C-alpha cells in the first residue's frame, strides 16, 4: 500500500491499519474485505468516516441515511474510501431529562470513535439541536480534516391559512388552548400541520442557528444552513462535501485551521444578525475550549452587542427557514454585515469567507432586511452581571420586550421546574404584570443538563388580563424557538449555592440591560444569613453517566463542558492490540 498519495501532504492515518505487512495488516484488510470491498479501495486512498446521527428517535435527522449515500458518492468520485458509522443520536422532543445532558456524551462518542479507527477525515452528519455542537466538539478534540453536513430545515408549517413555526407557535397555540381560544380538536389539527417533512425545526431555533453558525465558521459549504431538508439541492451539497473532504485530507487541512478565533468572532456576529438561539452561547464556549481558543462570555457581549438583527424569522420575527433560503440564505446576511466580519477567515471549499460571500444576491428584503432597516438594532446577546449573577447571565434582546429591558419588580420564586409546573396557573399565585418570575435549581448540576424551561409559561390569570411578557430569571436554558424578556444561564447556579439560591418571594430585583446589571436588592447581612441557612439539593444521580455528569460539568459561563474534556488530544493511532 502506498500511503503517500502523489498530492498528499502527510502520511495517512489509515495506513497504520491497512498499509502494514504481515498479520497486523492482514487482519484489518481481511475483515474489511468481508464486507465486499475490493482490494482497490484499500490501495492507500483516504479513508473518510461518515459520522451519522440518523435515528428513528431523532425525527429531525431522519434524512441523514439518504444524505450519507450522496456523501459516499462524492467521496468515491474524488478517489476516497467512504465508511459510514453510527454514533449516539440526540432527539430534542423525546430525550429526558434533556438532550443537553448528553451533548458531552455524544462528543466523547465521536472523539473516541474517530481516534480508535482507521479514519483520515470525517464528514459529520448532524441536524437536531445538540447534534451539531456535539459532533463539532468531538471532532475538534481529534482535529482531523472535517466537514459538516446538516439535515436541513423542514418545510414551513401551514395551518388554516397561517404559517406555523416549529416550537415558537407551540407556545402560542398552548396559550390559546389554556385560555379556551382553541379546542382540543383544533390543537390536534395544528399538531399534524406543523411538522410535515424531514428536517429540523424551521424557525430560527437552535438547530437552524447551529447549522448557520457552522456555515458562517466555514466548516460547512455555503447554503448548508438553509437548503430545506427535502430539496434535491441538499443532496448535491452532501455529494460536494464528500468530494471536498477527500481534497482536505490530501491537502492536510485540519479542523483547527478552519475553526480559528476569526471564525468564532464571525459566528458571534452572524448569531446577532440572524437573531440566533441563546444555546449557541454555551455551544461555542464549549467548542472554543476544546480547541484552546481564548473566547469568553464577555466576547459574546463585546463582539455581538451592536450587531443589528436583519433576519425577520420566528421567534424574533415573522418568516421561516424556507423563506430564508428563497431570500438567498446566509451569504446574503454575511454580505450585508461584511464590514463587521473577518473576511480572511478560511472557507472549507477553499479561499476565504470574503470570497464566498462577494457575489451574494438578496431576493427578498422583507426576510433578509437591508442594514438600514433592521428588525432590531441589537441582535446579539447581552451579558448581565451583578450580585445575582457574579459569573454572568445572558438575555437575547431581539426576543425581549423593550419596555422590560430596564425594570424593577418583586420576585415570585419557584424552587424547581416541578414547583413551577404545579403553581404557575394557581389562582392564588401572588403575581402581577410587574412581577419577576425566578426559577431555581435548573442549572447544569441542579437539573442535570439545564432544561429549556427558562422561558417559563406566563400565569394563566395574567394571560387572561392580556399580559404577554414578564421578566423571567433562571439558571436554566431557553429553547431557541422561545421568546420573551428572559434572563438565562445565571452563574454560578443555585444548586451549588449561587446567589440565585438566596432569592425569596417579595425581594426586589432590578434588571438594566443598558448598564448590563442584574441586582438583588437585599443587603449583604441578610444575604449572609440566607447563605448560612442554604442546604444544597440532593444530587440527582448516584451512579453511571448521571454521576459523571454532575461531578464534572462546568458552569454555564464555561459552556457546560466537562472539565476533563477541555483541550484536544489529536488522533495519533493507538498501539495494535493483537
Ligand atoms: Fe430537532 Fe427542533 S426538535 S431541531
């Protein structure tokens, strides 16, 4: 086997398996040939892993098996040898307590599978929310040539003449149902009309955000984030990605050469311009940690604060991902904020991000707005600090009510997500339109995995009065499809004794987004008394992965990655074991 292909810059990893004489080469070659692969495929060409999160338990990724075939065709066309393998899949609608608890597990699955096998480069097939960051994190820890292909957004939901956006309209429909405006039968019809094709949520939720961020960072081909899942052009993109990964292996372009500090800065700015999900904050902090890139929560504020949101998609705006694709997709957005971007960042297809977007043409200025007519002036993430969040908390201004961005109100405290569910609609709940809802014990350790309960449903009695938003504060996350004046990711979290644990009903809290402040108006002597009386909740797990998670997960301001996964180890082939 010739492991030095003519245009290859370095020795292939796979040669350590298939290129060895004697029994150490005989075994991998022979067992590979048992699958019907010819000797020709083992002649020293790059072996491309196709890392697939397809699962019938992850409906959003159900087209990835088909897309894997298109990737394989592209790999073969370019002279590579494609090998598809499964990894854990994370389906947002089903997994309990929350997929976020398993993001780090999936990343470990990817990392160890890549390192243990004869793989020279990898195509990551992702879709549902956590699958994209988990695959990128695992691949980053290995640092092979890598390209990402997303399953793509599903077709727009349509119900009785109105557009239904995944997630976002569930919250609205639920409010209508709880207040008697919608019957059970109506709700059932809406259920069938919302999700009508393969693909991810078609709002600007976490899946769309992360697919677009991957595109913005240059690790996916142009239009990866927006081509609808059933559109034949997605299959073409998969085929092109398959061919391109072979070239990346031949040229020796590792993932860390694409995911540079400039790529992270572009990601933060693009997240602001698209009105992206708050979950992206956690995922990019964790991803940067794997690569050893200096990138902090404050970077989110400094880099993203003044980026206008120019994409009019739900939950912040009106339209859906199919409309975004037809309007020209992400290259148009990036071209419209191009003076804010690092245009010299590398694009996976070769060349720079600047070259990628130079000829972008917008086709609908209502969906992707011009710079001088943004949806909101501040599209990014605002980082808040103060005695209630010494290590930070975040708010998404484009999803918030402007009149509540500076507010003082009395706390209505819920001790847990279960307590919230039980009492939020109780007629005796002492709450009014100026109240601030506070939810505890929903952080990385408190509810292992930080559930998306931060956008607490409003009390039914206030909904009936016409109240549409309240300030809500928690150490939880919020679905990318949710909206409201919601302060999230408070760190340190309440379960480990962060100041959030000390809040009591009736305490006054002040939020001021201009001043970046989040203050609990209780004097230090009283707080010290409460701190002494604090009893941490019992750990949720006593064994297994749950125990590993609670013992090693870092706080939200560090991306909730495991402390022992920070940094990378590369992919030196391990010793032969027979
Ligand atoms: Fe999978 Fe929204 S539930 S992308």
